[in-house]
């Protein structure tokens, strides 16, 4: 990572874009040895994260499989298309701190997808959420993304129902709920 300053002691801010530069290589006697065109890209944009869950309701002991997709962009200008710092990591967490896991990715790609599996036993009965934030190689952090699901840890309950038919004896049956 580098900081661009102009002049070298200045604090000039540059627009987030990609622009052409010419790189010159000089010999020790200060004569030009070679020149190569390149581009300089100002990356000021954090990555974006999306989380998806194939189903929304889980029972005790089931694994919650969360698919995540991270996209990193250098800037919004068309000249930045396909350019990025790369993806460093993603961190998963719950707001009550019952779950936290960091995945080191270290990818130079601008798009990265994978999944994580979490045992449902760590969550309370009812509605729960897992959050994630990604960091690019310039340490820019995404906004939080979330996935919400329901945990049902309550076993079925047998309720007795008494049935009587005209002219017959009454009996007891169970209905499972």
C-alpha cells in the first residue's frame, strides 16, 4: 500500500479513478534504460458482502450453512472496472457475542464466494441473526451484512384428546404438535 502525494510534501487529494502513467527505469548514470506504460488506480471503496441461507428454519443439532459473496471495487468510475485491492478476510459474529469467527481469505481477486457452517445449538430458540463484515487488502471494511433464521429447539408435545362417539365408549388419543 502506498500514499500518493503531490508535491511530495503535499496533501493533495486525488479523485478515486484509474489513470495512465509511464514508468521509466534509469541506469546508474541517469540515462533512460526502459519505459513501460501502466496505470495508477486510487482505491477508496470498501468491499461489499452478501449472505444467503438456503432455508430459514432449523432444528437443534442441524448445521446452518451460510453462503457468502464478497465483491471489492477500487472505485465507481468506469476506469476502475475489474480493479481492486483484493480481499483480506471476512468476520462472522452475533450481536450478543455468542458466535464469532474470522476467515482469512488473502485473495487478489475482486470477487470471492464460499460458505460457512455453524451448529444451531449455539443459538436460542426463535429468531436469530448472523452478521458479517469483509476487509480488503487496504484495510477498508464493508458495511455489516446479515442473515436471519429461526431455531426450533422445542421437542414435539403430545396432547391428550378425549373422543366419545354416540353409543360407544370414550377413548383417549394423542395429537402431536
